[in-house]
C-alpha cells in the first residue's frame, strides 16, 4: 500500500467544519490503496472539541502522529468562544507579527516530527498539505525539497485572495504572502481547490500554474454519516424546523435574527408551529440581540454538538439557512457546510452573493436565493416554505446532482491524482 503524509494543523479532536474535509479524505484514501499518516498538533486550548470525529479517525485506520502529547485530555482542551470583535483583533495582531499566519511557530516542531516518523514508516510516497493555516503548505514544501517526493496542496480557502480570512497591515505583509504563495505553487506537483473561482485566481495572479495543474474537488458530505444517523433516534419535532449549522466566524447574524423577528411579527400565530435551530456556539452578543428582538423563546439552542449529532439535526430539519459574508472576492467563498447541506437533501434558503456557491446550488433545485442581506426577503422566503410545508409540497432536491458531492467519489478522484503523480515521478 502507498503511504501519504498528510499535513493538517486542524484535525480531530478539534471540531467544526475545517477538520472534516481532511478527515474524510484520509478515511476513504484507505479504500484506494493509500495509507494516510496525519501529522498534526496536540491542541492545548480550542473552543470546539469533537470526540466522535476523533473516534471515527482512529476506527477507520488513519495513523495520527502529533507534535505534542498523544494522550489528549479533551475536557481540558475546551475553552470559551471569544467574542467576534476580540477574535478579529487578536487575528489582526497575529498577522502583523507572523507571516503567513500564527501557526508558523508550529513549523519547526512539525518538521522535526516528520524526520522522526519518516524513519518509523520507511518513508512516504507523497505529501499532501491542506490549508488554512498556510503554514501547512510551507511544511509540505520543505518535505518535498528534503525527501524528493511529490507535493499536493489543498486549498480549503484562498490564501492571498481571501480578504475575509486574511488581513495585511502593510504592503510588506501582502507582498511577503504573495512571494510565499507563488513559490509554493511553483513547487507543488498538484493543486487542489474547492471551486473554480479559486483556481482561476491562482492561474491569473501567478502565471506559474497551468490549467491542468489544478484540480477542483468541492466540499462534500459523507453518505455513511447520513445512513448511520437514519438508523438512530432522531431529534424530531412536530414543528417546521429551520436550521443554521456552524459558527458565525467572520459573519454577523444580526440580519438573520432580524428576519426571524419580522417572521413572527407578521405571523404571530406560527410561534407554536415553527422553530429556528442554531447548531454551534451562540455567543452572548447574539443572545442579547435575540432578547432585544423578542425571539429568544422561539430559538432552539443545543449549542455545539458533535458531527454525528449535527447530521441527525440536519435530517430532522425542513429548511436550512446559509449566509456568506459580503466583501472582496466573496464570489470565491464556499463554506464547508454547503456539502453537508446538499447531502441532507433538505430545502435551503441561501443568502449569498453571485459566485461559486450560488452556481453550485442552482443545480440543487430545492433552494431559494436571497441576493442581499435583507431581513424582509428572508422572512418572506421562510413563510413561502411554511405554506409548502403545511401542504406537504416541499420541493425535492436534484438527486443526480446530490450524489456528485459524496466524499467517497471525491476521494476516488484524489487517489487517482496521487497515482498519476507516482507514474510521473
């Protein structure tokens, strides 16, 4: 069996959407004759821990090598979610002092560990690095140079062109990131992106990436998760359930909360018939806003739940809500939850701008698009769905499109790219 070294700072027991793509790729690579060995950190503090995902990783046969203590006391890792303004301030300070990101301090530890495990496993056939953090790419670049194996880099989000995730306090900071990204792209044997827009930006900005050097593998869903969840006791409700899954990282949900306020102001008789569910951390600021709008009692707030519980909630929802922050290059944004929303086959209200996510969901069929962050229009979309729900006439998702986003299929394509590189090298 071929061996792939997977470089991923974020990995279970860390939770949230950023770990799932790497975990699922690693899980299914085993089915295509590739043994993944994941090099990751030993988190000291993190605000989302998912022991279910960690168990899934271990049970599936993924080998995990950590740069710190392998014995993780998960209950000691969890910390409170910071307020968004403090998180943003801390991020900007970090990006002033650390290039490309605050995880650059992890690079030396990771490279020392890789030298150690290279001997342990008799080397690797290929190195796969996923980002953000972009430090993962720099580590993969060093491994390729030292050991002469092919490098595949996976953009979960854009690097220099992501104005939402990245802040450049001076022209020097931006230029430094541009130089690093250009060099990484030059050294990579294959570039993976989640969507066509990121691929196009890389090709046009740098000129050292050929069209065929970049492969698009969108965010997807694990069909096994949905199959297993359907066999368990689901958290059903007699109400119409409208769900938002995920954090509000880089997003302000005030306009969404206002749409709920308008919904119940216009239809007060539906307070016992419709619930709004939030899966994930719901900060004190958001609770304060919900109380101010008089809608707190109409919200279902289970808080952060493990991935499996999240899937169960999605299956018992009737409508799912998604938003994308407005800002430069928002047309390239594709949140990880898009794949799971598609896998749920539920109806979607998508408050998103023109771009790759809208283009993908246009083929889904069971979706209503809201172009602007307009509470009035979002409220109307919810009521339109309620009328269909009451008549048992909810639109049906396009099954032909849905199956294309199964992570098994995505991983088969990734393994094929790995095999091509071994044939070339």
